[in-house]
C-alpha cells in the first residue's frame, strides 16, 4: 500500500535516512491509468477483470463453497507455479497482552501441520524443487510460494494445510519467539521503525498504538495471558475462509487450476467472521497539531510534515492522493522544492502516502532532507509548504494535471511488463482484500475521471489539527526513550503564534508546468539480432546493440552508458570525488529525473565496482532528448555552494554507515575488502577533508576527457538510434583505450583471512566466504546446485533449531574465475568469537550430511537450477541482465549463462561432493571472513587457528 509521488531511488532514500552508500538501486512508484485502452477478461459469471492489453494471460475468479475467493491466472509461458493467500488480519488486531502475536503466528504456521509435521518440511520441500517461500505481516498477513511446476500439486497440498490443521506445538513456541526476537533485534536501531512507534503514540487508544513486531518480552506468559493459549485463540478467531483471498498462477489451463483450488482449499473452515479491521475514531481536537523532536541513530537532517488522513482507498479510481503528491513533490520552476534547493536549504523533497497505514486511517507526508542552512530555517520552510497547500486549494485542482498523470500512467499500463509469479501472486492476493475484484490488476493505475470533490476532500484534511511536524536531527532537544527501539524523542504542541505565521507570504510560489518528455511514438523497431553486436567502433567510442528475443512488442529499451576510465578511483580521494560527482548528478537535477520518471524513463548510476556507469531505461521515444540533457549535466561546473552542500551530506551519510542493518554492513565491508576502488570509512572521511571544489571540477573534466565511451543498448532501438545517442555523449574529447576490469582479490590456496571490526550495535555478525581458486564454470556449477541444500541445512540448524539469529543465509559466491560459497549470520545470542566457532563447526559437520545425499535428491537440486537458468525472462530488465553483466566484464561473446548451463548439466553428485571437500575442508581452499563484534557480547576475540587478520585494507589492496 506504500506509494511514492515519483520514483525514489535508493540513493534518495539513503539521503533521507542519513545512511548514504555508493550503491544505487531504483525504488517503486505509485502508478495509475486510464482504463480507456485497457481490456477486460472474463473472470466469472458476470465478473470481468481490467487488465493491460499487453497481458496475454487468462484470468478467472471463483468463490469456493466455503466463501474463499480465488483468482486463477493461467500463463502458458510460466516455468514455475505460484500461490499466495492473504488473511484479513494483522498487527492492528494484536491483543494488548501479547503484542506482535499476528506476526508470531505468521512464523508458527510454517512449523508443521497434522499431515506434514516436520517443522522444517515445507522449507526442505521448496529447496528440493526450485522453490521459494515467504510471508509478511502488516495490516494483513500474506503467505506465498513459488515452485517448479512438476511439484505444484504437492506444494499446494502442503501450503493449504497451514490454514486447515497447523500444529502450533508448544515446544516450538519458545524456539520461534526467539526467531521473532532476533528479527526485532536486527531492526531495533533503525530510525524508520522507531519513528513509526513514536507516531503511533500520538494516536492514544487507537489499536495502531502498540508494538507490532514482538520480542521475548512482549511475547511471553503473563498473568491471565498464556502465550500458547493466546496463539491458538488468535488462529481460531481470525483465520477463516471468508476472510481469505487466494491467487494461483501456473501454466495449467483454467479448468485444471479451478480443480486444484477446489481440491485443496474448499475444506478450509468458514467461521463466517466479520472483518476485524479497526473502527476506532481519532479525536483530532486532541490529536494535533504536534511537533515531534526525534534524535536519530544516523546523522539525518529531516523536516517531515505528516498528515493523518481518512482511509480513502475507495477513491482508488480518482486518485486524490496521487494528484496532490504530484503537485507537492514537483521541482518545476517556482515550486517550493525548486526554490528551496536554489536557496541552498534543501537536498531532497518527496511525498509518500499510505491510505490504510493505520487501518481506518492513513497518512500523507512531505519529507524534506535539509542542508545545514535549511536546518536553521525549519519554521520558514514549514510555512512555505503550508502556503503551497493553500495555493493548490485555490488554483491547483486543475484538470490539466489529471490529463498529464492519466496520459503518463496509461502508457505504463498499456505496455505493462510482467513480474515474477511469486511477487505477482502476493500483490494480487493483497489487492483482493482492498479493491473490487474487477480492479485488482488495474487499481494502482486506474484513473477513471477528474474528481474535484475527492481532491478537495483530501485537501480539507491537510490542515493543522491533523498535522505532526517532525524535526529530526542529532541536535534535537529530546530525552524521552522509546520502549523496544533505540531513539530519543519529545512531543510538544504547536503554538497558535507559529500557525498564524504560516499565513504570512514568504516567497512567490508557482504551480508546476506540464511534462516535456511524454512519449509520442510507440513504433517498434527492435534489431533482429538478440545477442549484442558491435555497431559502432570509433576513436574513443564503442556501441553494441541487441533487439529483444522475447519482448518485441515493447516500445521500451535498456541502455548502459559507461565512461571507462579504469584509474578513476585508485585513491580514497578519487573515490570521494567520484562519489561527489554521482551525488551532484542526481541531486542537482531532480526536476529532470522527476519529469523523465513521469514519462516512463528512469536514470540511475549503476555498477558501483566500475567507473562511471549510468543506466537509462523505459520508453525509447524521448530517450535521445534525455541523453542530450545528461551530456550537458555531466560536464556542468560545480559551484562552491553546491560543493559545500553535497560534501556535508556525503560526510554525514558516511558517518551513519554503522547504523545500517548490521549484516548489510558486513556485506559492504566484504565488497570493500575484495575490490579495488573501495575504501574504509575512516580513510574516506579523512580524504573528504582535503578536497576543494576546484579539485572536483578538474577531476570531472579530466575523467570525461580520458574516458572511453561505451554504450550497450537492448530493446526498441535501431542502429541509427544508438549512433545518435553515442554522438550526443561523445563530447569534444575521448580517449581510446583497452578495456580493463578493476583489480580484485585473487584467492590463493591455503589463505585464511579475517577482517575484524568493532561495531556500535548490540548484535554480532559473521560473513564468511570459502573459495576454490580457479575452479571456473565447473566449480560455479557445483556451488550453484549445492547452495539450495546447503542453505536449508544452515538455516534449519542455526536458526530453526538453535535460534541463533533471524538473518541466517548460505549461498553461492562466485568471484571472477573463482567458485565460492558464502555464509552470513547476525546474532543477538552469540559473541563474534562464538559465531565463528559455531559456523566453523557447522561446516565440518555438514560434510558428513552431504556425503549421505542420494542421487535422486541430487537430481532434484540439479534440475531445479537448470530450470531457473533456462527459464524465459519475465521482462526486458531480466533479459538485459543476461548481457549486461558480461558486457561490464568485457566478456563479449555473451555466453556466460550458456557455459554455466552446460556445466550444471554435466555436474555429478560426486563432482559436487568433491567440490565441497575442496572448497571447505581442504588446504587448497581459501577463506575470507568479515567479523563485526557488537557491544552486547563484547569480549576479547580470538581468531580460529590458521587465520590471520587484515588490519589495513589499503595495504591489502596493493597485493591485487
């Protein structure tokens, strides 16, 4: 249900959270559409679903005799089958005596049923047959899985038993509450969770005002409340067929799928319960307006205007939230965001909304990441945003914006791409709980008409009495501590005097102009070759082009643009300069990126281990025009104020790194250890102190001049398009050079290396990797097939049985030509030294278990991986990845996937067992581990015998 007013990249999100890293991934967008070009497909007698004309799947909706509503999706191209079942119950229904119970029950349903009592049985079955499974609890509880089609029926049998006869055994209650506790511990220092808790406190007796995750304290036997009894009662009270929604997706025809639904789900008990959704009313005369001072764990500097709104999901087809968010977040000339940026007060502004955040209430919030100067002007900035709301009330409820939004998102709907079945099933089963059946596919896009009344009704709620003004920084006057989360806060009333000051105009404001980048042509012109071929090879410029093999009906394309300069990040100072360049590229041009995003194009930095790489995706019609802007932006000189503002942001973000989820920190430190061009925090922060704006401008000019431009295009382009794009980016000077992949660690037999760092969080984390040097594709194939079996054993022993942590993973970990395995665990239970000992013992004990693996079980593992490797991509993005990874590594035969498929096909059980012995048990293997030693179990750390510590990564990198 979470929506953003425009695509919020992970870069922007990191800026807002104060924990910027050099990884950039795209975020999600709340989208809408006109149903004018949509098609309807028969769902059941008299019931039709609105779907994209680009969607060739068949849909059917049925209601089983027990009143369970089911949507069947028949997709002949699906190579795996999926299911998702949502239950209309969640954290808002937790009893006060056992807070977190809905989430805890979600965990417990996986712990065995009467017919399948093994608590690890469902996970084992999934891993053996190429499956994945998950569940989540929010206002709803949603369970989902995906599996190889050959085992779909048995998977449905096992899955449906969750909702008919779960064991919910008392002996597993204590174990699984430790898992929930570990999940809480993983996130207890995350500011977003803490702020959510503070916001809920303002709601007084509303059921949202409680602890939603659960831990050992909240989920425990108490006077007049025994946890196991409450668990059973909660299941009996809330899990009823008439409050469930089911989605099945497979390649089977609809009649056969209907039989599966009836066979496995008709006997779920229907208790005819009424909806448990909250109806408690908030007295807004007592609610607000309030100011919350919050001291974050990161060094974020935020001003957030949060309005509590009535749940208006019923207005999904007229989109008042979307309409206002579009205006509020705009950075067009004259808007608040544009002017505040121009004055050096603002880094980022975005708007998000969730109309069901608190069940019968939601929120709409304007989030602003401020500069140091902006922090001194928070009252004025608040006044400006409130005055902008008044301007929207007077002049902004205009049909022209409706037309713009509808046109933009209608384009996206009409050419909507498929996602994987796992995600799609989960999405639809949730949508069935909130939207009319006909609109469960189209609801995020559907924009039927301009409804001035619904917009004005929402505007009438964006008023002081429903407002909480958040001041978030390290300097806030806040001493009150939260239960269960780390963070300090204070709550105060907003004064009448301050609210009166909002009426005094401060700056002239304008509503946004209309979009320049809407595509006008959807003509298709995919190249006939679907393997990239070089179409341009000039001095300093190379370009490759491929059409799509599977999606030639899409007027979209994917571009990678690389300015190849292999020495761009040799030193920490150059790494900071490079990071500053990327940050400025994004931050100084948010208006352009917004406009492009609304027109169906996305731009983002990509591939952090390389030099400058930008990815441009979406409708291809206006991409050449956008590329011309990119070329100008890259070489535009940075001003002194821009430099100072961005440098402050970067340094604050770097200092906040250790407040990320700890296991992610370990992953980043491992990348820093293994790759050149990356440096530790203290080194980066020291380097940042020495940089000037003149040095940055010199660095940008030299890097552009000394780089070789490389372009990879896949999708709806012809050769002339690619050459036009390359010509627009070539500039005045380019350097011809041989392609060089950045140096990285080359593991040698017998190496046992550790990077040990103290960490301010309570938990400890181990991230261990094992390599078989130069094992190439044969070794990588063994690691891939082994990974499913290995993860299941690692997870079951350390998480399910021993409850050592929530984040417990084992996986393949290739490094260039070296095959590898990875093991990661974050634990609130063990010290860092105990973690490395426990993982090492597991690795020794697993060897015996692997030797007992049967040929039959090996074949299942092998076939599952082959099916995954050979399956048709779901969309252009997935198809592009098969080429882009090879291209970035200069493997221009583009055959890595085919080589891996051949190696997996040739693999034997004996080969896989030998690989494990050589990679883990043998002196020929190499090990690299990252250890983060937390504060809760702090003690002197003794490395395992044979391991040596890497004290200085810069010195270590010199050995590459």
